């Protein structure tokens, strides 16, 4: 079925791969998406219609403004940029003549601060579509997700006379860091959803496999923690200094030593550490980026409380100030059984899928869980699934890439979901 759409899937993915944008800066990506959606007849929502500004976390306004200026320089119309209200992402909506359920899909659009490899064996290098932005790349497959979402949108537009109800497609910013989904949920724009589906390409599944009921979605919280001390010359007056780096070092060691919870999995990591200006100057500022996860929200809350005590205790011990910025929280997810049954039927109709995996440990966090849980809280059904793709290295790595045949499988899964839920006359 997807043969006629394969060229579009690959072309869009390769274009997006060349112009990655990190969370909350995806102005060019959003413009690219919106143009296509509007050309296919969708009602497209942007700005505060989609994003609840009060719920935003981890948004660097300096980077946002730089990205907006870059987008304008690259031809994105000023009128469009003004309509975004400085907020990226969009939601496409199409109503059909016949009444029926509200079906919502979600695709993430942001990239990562990762420098793409220059290896000649890397497909984007061989085929000439590597990232054109230093230090940023699509190292998690969101370029693939966006392309799948756009191609599904085109298919829906071409079959609108055969569909019932309403379909909403979220192109969500800032998935990395678990920042974007909460803002979409809080906007209320999918409060009417009867069904919600989202997915990820690759992960632990190989090409030809699909995981229809993954488990082990970890709850998680992320913090940027800054210790603020006082600089002083090492030789002349060290007693006047307040060593922020020492406080951060102590906090790092103590965080890694938090007692694990007996009721389930826990994770804690200090991913970055920035401090100091000169060899002979006592550091007056130190920042660590902390990632905390737990198997349930209660366990995650326990880990966060312990971490907060450590932050405050180390600041007091070293007589330094403390600034803690909440960069986002993500919840766990349990798929609804009815939705899993639908996914199974969809997968069974795709020749390329050789193995349908019922259960598999996801082993990480996923921002879509917030949207899924939101839909479930309103009485709707939700599920997350994984589309297998062969990749030589893990996600978030400079060498990350997927075999592009997996795009067709993802596309067919979503088209089959539309047929299962919204079709009136399609077989």
C-alpha cells in the first residue's frame, strides 16, 4: 500500500534531517509542516491554541530568539512567525461529514544537541543529507516521525470522503527533556479525544518487528541546579571565597548515592557539570544537569525529594546560594487493552511486519505518556507502540540512523489505525 508514498516519506525525512532544531526553537520545522498541512486542506492551529505558555519548562529565550531570527533569514514569513507567538509546533485538524470518534495522533519534531558523525559509512554522509547545523542532529528519529505524520496527513486528505468523525494530528515540540507534551495537554486542545496513539521508531525493536504493548515507561524529572558562590584569589584571600564547584561536586556524589527504592526501579544521573573560570580563582558558579527517574510516580517523587534535600544541604554546607530550575516531568503509561487489540489488527495487515511483540520493556521515559494519560483521564483510550528499525548504534548517538524502509511500516500502521477507527467505507 505504501509504495506510492515511499518517495515522500524519504524525501521529507532527508530534508528535515538537514535542518534540525532543538526543543522550543523549531520555527523552520513548524513552517515546513504547516505549509504542507494547509495545502492538503487541514485546519492548522499554532501558537497559544496548541501550547499553554504557563506550563512551559526548559525554554531558553535567547535560543528561541536566535532561532526566530534564523528562520526569518531563511525565508520563513514574518506574518507566520508573529502568529506563532514565539511558540513552535502545531496541530492539524480535519472534520468529516459523517459523525464519529475523535482520533488523535502525536509526532515529535525536535532534535538533539549532538554533533553528527563525519564517517563516510554514515548514510546521511554518503547520500548528502547530513545535518547542516553544527552541534545539532536528529539523533533520535524525530525526523522520521515527522515525515510519517505528514504522509499520513496527506493520505487522510486524499480519503476524506471515506472517513467519519474528526482527526487531530499533533506535531509536538520539545519532546527531548519531557517538556512539550505537558503544554499541549494543558492547552485543552485534545480534551475531546476518544482515541490517542503515538509511537517511536527503532528503540529495542528490529525492522520487521512492532511492539504493540510496551511497558516499563519510567516517570522522570529533570533539574538544572546552580550553586552560586563568591570568587576570590587562591593565593591572596581564599578565605573570602565561597566555592560553588565544591558544593556541586559534593551534590553530584551524594545524588549518585541516593538509596534505591525497594518497590521498583530508580535512576539518577548528573549529565553535565559546568564550573570555574581560572586555575587560581575560587569558582563562584557551578551548574549541574540532573536526570531522575522512577518506575512509578511515587518512586520518582521519593527520588526527587531526596535530591532536593541534597541540593539544599550542599548549598548550606558550603555557604553558597542555590537555584533549582524544574526542566520537566514525565509520567508512566499503561496502554488500554482495547487500543492494543486495535494495534494488533493493524499490524497483522502489514506484510513487512514478521513479528508482533506483545510485551517488551521500554526501559526509558517518553513525553507522549503525558498526552496519553491526559486522554485517559478524560475517558478516552490511548496506546503507545514501537516500530522496529535496524540501527547500528543507540539513540542520541552521533552515528544514529535507521533503515528508511521502517518509515513505510510506521506509515501503514497509522493508516490502518485510521481505517479501523474512522473509516466508513474503506476495507
